[in-house]
C-alpha cells in the first residue's frame, strides 16, 4: 500500500493543473531527503517528471528543481541521460529566448554531465533561434548562451553552464572541440570562456577556471594556448591570481601589458580553489620548454611568489611550490619529461576535477 508521500508523488501527474503545481512544490524538499519515493514502480515517477518539464512554467519550475536534486542518485541519473527524447526537450527549451526556467535547465544539464554517457551531447544538433547567432551544434549553442547571459534571456544568467563545460571537458573529444576554430564564426570556443575569469559570479569563475584547466590537459594544443594570435590564455590566468603588490621596475616592465601598472585596489580572486586551479593550469602548460621559457620571460615567478606569500591556503601554496620548481629548475641539468600526470587524476582520457564544489551535484 502506497505511503502518503508516494501518493503525493502520484499527484504530480494529476489532470488538474492546480493539483500538479501544489504536489510538485511540496515534493521539492523530499527530492533531497527521500529520493527513494520517486523510484517506485520501476521509476514510473521519473517518467512522469520527465514529461512534465513541458508543463506551465510555474509547475515546470518545481519539476525541474526536483530532477536537479534527483540527479544525485546514480540510477536516476542514468535513466535521465539515456532518454534521448528527454535530453532533446531540455536542449530545445533552454535556447528559447523567453524561457523563464533557463537557469534551472542550466543546473540540470550541469548535473546530467556527471554521467560519462552525456559526452554524446557533442554530436547533437538542433536549429538555433536567429537571435542566438549560432550554428546547429548544441555544444556551440550552449557556449553562445553562456556568453550572451541576460542579454539573450532576461530570466537567466546561464552561470551554471560553466559547470557543464567543466565536466564535459573531462573527455578528450570535447577538449579537442574547445580548441578547434569553428566555421560559423571563426572563433576558438575556449576563447569565448576565458574572458570570464574575473567575472563577478563565483560560479562562473569557478566553472570557467576548471574548464580551462581540463582543456589544458590536451598537450598538443599548448602552442595555441600560449600564442597571442590564437588562444592567448596567459593574461586571463595571471590576472585573477594577481593582487595590488608592487614589483621591481625591471620585473614590471617584463610582465604582460595587462599586468603592468594595475590599480592600487586590484584584488586577486577571493576563492582559493579558483586560484589553485589557475596555478595548476600554469603547471600543466609548463610541460614544454617553450612555455617555461615564455613564463620566465614575462616574469610569472614573481606573481607566483607573491601568491604563495599572501594566500594562506595549503593547497594553493603547494601548487605554487610545484610551479616554482618547474620555472626555477636548471634546464640543462636533466631532460624534462611530461609532468601532466602529476597535476590531476587522468584516467581513460578524462581528468577528474578536484574542486569539491565543481564536482558536486547542484542541489536546489
């Protein structure tokens, strides 16, 4: 005999819209505390919830929130990501310029990307709205949504798409996509994200930092990362970890132009996890002699020295120590082998992000 909560779950599919919205609203907290009530009758409640993301916005808001939370359950997550019709509907809705639940859909997509099977999104296509000015590849549409923010949809900032990109770039084929110039606009996708490393949103900064780091595991693309005419990543990594410290004139004049004569109120990123991620990206890029020489020429060491001294965080200081060892070593002393494997767990062509917040299911 069904419990009262299981009966409430059944009311989500009631023909009466007022009953549906009340049931969905009351079930939101139970999607965190008691996910098992949604797994009865061979996941029939999940089947109903997937259909109801197309309900009126006031009901769909609660339905999507429930699915965001339930994605923490591996069985439910695999059910969601294996349902192509459901994924197609989520992707269709999120690019509608007037979609009121676009931010929630961003969170849902970010959680779905915890499943390795979700990397198939790379091959999905749909016709984009004219306003988006994108191509038919869904991954490009999501990047363009992220870039346009509320200018595209006044109801959304799309910040959580950065977590989606961070998880997707654990996979080699998606890393390759992010460093490949796209035909429709002639732009390398990762360059669209790099400009947000100093954004006001902690979520956006954190997700972008992790995405850049994961893409940097693609060692053959390192020359593109370092080239001022291609990705030109260094200013966008160094600025967030730089504060208002004063350097010797000789050091200052050798630094990148963007880092010279910074204002006295310049602050480094307030989140030590983000700082650690940027330093580890520099460590990844230092795996080639050319990149190390470039970092020495533009005086990366003094910036890392000050970061180590001023950020009281053991993980940040450890990352700084490792980078300093790379930059200060005697290149003639021994032949340097690739150090990529030391920075994170790389298994089966994927990097498992170490930032606790990035690697967790978003709960609402």
